[in-house]
């Protein structure tokens, strides 16, 4: 996915109230940007880190800038926009860039299922075969090259795993796809110390037949691409 216009660079002053980030742009201008990430942003929320932002020309927006990427102290670009993975996956599905998810004629978004949930994608073949696909953004890596999810308690994500299990029991295919928006990871694990319930639910779902896929991204201020599959490791004891 190409960004429609070049991203602006700056330095993070503070991230607060979940959806706000004060940034000093390289030009010296101080702005408040929308932070499209409801999580803790553990490891990428420290003042002084470099950041990259997109800008919208929509006059109806209260905040023109959106926080897209954070640079770690080691210079690794980390995507923090949790809305981006769905767009990346839609592009990858259309290009058959995820081998495990090819062969489906229809890709439908936001279809109701489970208990008051909406699945990210429902994939369907002309023969009536269905695949329920949930997508999660992953930016956390406390010990590279291991990516982890979640970075705080994620009750909604745990609920989604139960919904996927129900689809498997009904005879359909179900997939939990984790999109790792960073380039320094070659394996993935649930962060059981940060959310034990999610870690247990992920393994239970996998044992019930839900497929767990993890794909890393190539990141740059010009574009983001889903690059290749990495290993999912079952829970590790810290």
C-alpha cells in the first residue's frame, strides 16, 4: 500500500488519552495528531522517539495529522495505525499475496457473526465454502526478533477467538491473521504475561481448528507491504 502523499517526520512529545499525540515536526511546528491505536503502545510511546505522520486535506477533520509509524531507539520503523492492516490484507487478498487465503471468489467486509461481532473479512467460493478471517495489528516486540500480541488486556480480541471457534464448529474455516508492522521480527507469540486470557484463548482456538497465521510487513515512509509469513510460537513462560 502506497501512502497517497509523503509522510511528515517529527518527534513524539507525548501520547495521551489513547487517541492523541503531541508532536514537534522537523519544521519546528508543534501539532496534535490523531493516534489510531487504542492499545497501550508499549515500547513505542516514549517521548523523544521519531515519528512519521500522514496529513489529510479534509476540512471536516478536527486533527489533520495521523500518527502512522514510530521509530524505535534502534531505528526500526513500527506501524501503529491499527486500521492499516485491514487495508493491507485487502490489497494482499486481491493480489493473491497470501498463499493460505487464495481461491476465494468473494471477499466481504464487516459481516455480522458470533455474538454481536463483525468479522473483518468473510471469504467465499462459488461452491459455498466460507472462511471467516479476523485480523489483528501487532507492533510489540520486547525481545526482538520475537513479536508479541497484545500489549495490554485485549478482551475484544479474546471474544473474537471464541467467535472463530464457533464458525469452525459450524463446519466453516476460520483464520486469525496477525499482521506484524515491523521488520525486525521472525517469530510471534502471545504475550501471556500481559493478557493471560488471550494467550489461553489463542491456543484453545488453534486446538479447536482455528488457523493462526502471522505475516510481517516491509515498512517505509513511502509504503507498507505484507511481506512474508513468520513462525507462530506457542506460549513462552517469562
